[in-house]
């Protein structure tokens, strides 16, 4: 469970840094992140099953990192699944965290030096 939470946090920290680096003002970054957060909550399967969404929304949900964190946490906490069962979700979270952090660091350095 801690591994899933850590990978989710790393991915979302990267996304947050990207949003704040791109935004011109703090209020703009806050609005962007709130819009993303609300959208992710509705599409990630946190509130209701993804299978009940229309097909085009299911494709969007599969591109959201929170979907994989929620799925993995649900499997671990409710079903008591071992690490091998959630290995797919963990590998996707690792990829998302690595990509978002690797994009965020140069963007943040560029934003600081402006």
C-alpha cells in the first residue's frame, strides 16, 4: 500500500510542478490544478466504477494516473492482493512518476531562471 501511495504522490508532484512551471501566476496554477483534480476524481473510478462511463470517457480514465492508484489501492485494501497482482498498476505508476518528474525538473529550472 505504501509503495502505491509513494508512486502516486511522485506522479502527482511531477504534474503539480509542471502546472506551476507553465502558469504565469500562482492563481492560474491553482485553477489549473483544481480543474485537473476534480476531473480526475470523477473519471478515475473513485466515486463510481469506470465501466459505467461511456466508452470515450473510459479511454480518458485510462490515461489518468489516479485510476491506477485507486485500482491498486482497492485491490490491496479490499481484496488483500499481493504485489504480483498489482504489478501492472505499479509499473504504470512508475512510468507516470518517471515521465512527470523528468519533465517537471527542467521546466521548473527554466521557470526559476526567468
